[in-house]
C-alpha cells in the first residue's frame, strides 16, 4: 500500500462508518467516494455491508460507482473503496424508516471501525449520521458519537468542535438538557474546554498562537449583571487568568451580535457556552461544508454536521458536501499531527 502522494506527503488510510442504513449516510458516502481523484489523497475503507451499499448504488442510479473491493482488512486497495462487511445476516433496507435494524447495523460498523483504529489499521474515522434513539443498547448508552469516542478511547474530556475553512465553534456544554447548563458550567469546566480548544488549534490545525473568542452565557453577556452574573463571577475571571498566562483569549461577547456582525472572522475559534448557542449560528453560516470534529482524543474522528435526514433518505436529494469536507479534514488533521 502506497503511503505517500506524488508530492511526498503522507497518504493516510481513512475509515468511514455507514451510520444508520435507512438514513442518508450510505447516499452521501457513495456520492463522496465515487470521485476517483479522492484516492490521490487517501486509502478509503468503508465499514458497513456490501449489499447495503449495492442497494443504494442501484437506488441512486450511480452507474459509475463500480469499484468496490470487498476486504477482510489484511490488505487494502489503493484506488478502490475497500468495503468491510460488519454483519452477516440479511437486513431489510427501508430508507426513511427509523427502526431497530438501523441501530444495530450502525453500531456493528462503529465497533469494527473502533477496533481497527485501536489496532492502527486505519489512521482516522469519519462517522456517517446515526439515530441517537435506535442505536441505544447495552453496548451503546451515550447521547451521541462524541461521548462514545471520548469514553471508548479513555480521554478525560473532549470538545465538540464544529469547523469549516472560515469558522470554528466549540461548545462548553454539549448534549445535555437546557435546564442543566447552569449546574454543569463551572470555572473548571470552562478552563478545561478552552485548554482543549487551544491544544487542538495548535496540534490539529497548525495555528501557533490561536485567538479565541468566548461567548457569554446570558443575553447581552449579562448586561453588567442586570441579566445574570455568570459573566462577571465566572467567565471573565477565567479569561483574565488565561490572559495572564499569555493566551489570546477574549470576551465574554454577546452571542447574537458577535455572530450577526461577523466578528467571528477576527478569531481562530469561538467557544459557545451551550449546544444551540454555538450550533445554530454555525449551521446557518456553514451548513453545507461544516464538519463535526471531536477534539482532545488520541485518535482522529470527524463527521458531517447533519443528521440522518430520514425525510429525504433514498430520494437522491442528499448533499454530500459536508461528508466530503469531513473526509478531507480527517486527512488534513492526520497529516498535521504527523508533522
């Protein structure tokens, strides 16, 4: 297997998990790896099932996608997508239907990809969307991929980091109910998330001296205590402590005006206090090519920034731009870490 491109750059092996077989995961994967030029940059391993991919290939009428290499993992083809069969039984494929089989197959692909990540068979993994509901089982009891990978790879903490070329947004609190944000958001948590963001910007994105903007928790960043005291009592002291250490950390900023007037363009990354505060503006600005990256792990994991989209599954309507961006971001991060 050739591990270098023509330019002498490292050519990683990237795994892609199929996600929910009844969602748009198989479609956006096929639409991404059908591009032959992709194989100039990476070896591609698809975790799922050959019959499932063949079903969607026929359903989508993509005749040019005829280069599968079914594989047990002992050798990967450089110029073809290597398909690893992750389950043996025949499964009824029902695009648009959220059912038990979709969850079981998604988990089987995820488990095999994790095994290969741990054994160094692949350099990184791109995860297609799962249903957070039907994948729940004795083996998977997590709010989503981020928490699953954090636990599986023994990381003390991780950062949900939404990225594209022009905007990077992390969240201090992730998949938790809105009512729990205040009790979860402590000075120690904030310091930890900022540390993860700074480390990732340096290690994964090659930014030597990153500039980070911190959002306020309350409307108008508390309005000098009129609308809440968390900014004055917790967020501002954390920012000042980091500034005293020489870090370029600024804020807290009112989130609405900050994103509305384009201030994010002056920073390398933004830390939002909770999920929707960060993800709503990110997906508004960068939905087509946005990538969800789990920072702080010893392995590289990215995913498209959308869900299963059962409503359009199997209708040839899914846009593969985010999946393609997730794949190339995984390649870039692997290379940056190696350098």
